[in-house]
C-alpha cells in the first residue's frame, strides 16, 4: 500500500522553462511534507518542505504547493536549470503522531540545455 | 559535523550469507530510519527508531531482516540469509526528534547478492 505516490516516473523540460513535479498521498494523518533531490551515487538531500497549515512555501526558484482537500502537493522549479536534473522524491510525515517519514517512488527530471 | 555515516559503501556477497549494514547517525539526532531504494517502490521505509526504540518495523520484508539500535550513535541492519532479490541500495537517515523537520541521509550501501 503506497501512501505517497508519484505517478510520473520521468519529466523532461527545456532549460529556462518551468518544471512541475506532482505527488499524491492517501493518509490524512500526514501533517508535514518534504521534497528531496537525489543525484546518482549520493544520498537524497533535503530541498524544501511545507506544513499542513500552509498551502504554499517558496525558497528561491523552488515553490511547493499543498492542496489538502485533494491530498496533493506539487513542486515548481522556475526557471529550470541543467543542474536540476536529478531524481526528486516527495515525502510525508506524521509529526504529531508517530513521526514516521514515508517517501514516494521518485520522478526523474531531465532539464535540457 | 560529518553527517550520517554508512558502511560499507559497497557489499558483494553470495546468496545465503549474512550481511550487516552499519549506520552512525548525526550526533544529537534521536530518530533513525532505514530505507531501501527500488525502482518499483522508490525509497521504501524498512524500520524507524525513536530514542533507540523501534517504533515501526512494518516495512521489514520478512524475518530474514533485522535491525538494532543498541545506542544513540549506532544502528545495524542485518540480512540472514541473503538472497539475490535483496540486491538494492540501502539508506540510513537521521532526524532531530520524532516531530523534527527534515531527515538527513547517508550516502547509502549498494548491496549485491550473487
């Protein structure tokens, strides 16, 4: 039972354009959401997060949007750069409950020059 | 801080052998996670410790897998006996508290069972 789902295995965008990565979840107990970036042969690194009491969080070129009613979040990267090419993982946590941290399957982003 | 340290980085073993993966979390972090990366399931949570106590081990595939956290600075994931389908990259991550924000990952152990 996949509680966090990233239904697009891959995404390809042109440099300078917007990249939109999507994530859906099923557990209504999740109250904190994160995005991680992973390069080959490295561990995932934290990118940006959002609490369930917010619907948007922005950090430079990266913005995360949360739609609680739809149990959906997305990561926007504007403008996309070739160095953004990596696997992006969505994650969700029950901070006020067990603290368990669950990840999705990942989406491979390729930004073409 | 050196970050989360995992060893070994690579492990090749024969089917049926015992494999032990090791993790040293970041000092002061009291939540620790073990994940396995697969194409189908992405980062699959195997087990989660808080204050050295296993909170959720529902992701451990079967009895061949076991994990321990004898103290706040060390954890092991053991597979006995190992099988070819266990081949994957195993990650350890630590976080400051159950209600903490982001978790920090080690570089992973690539396990190959032949």
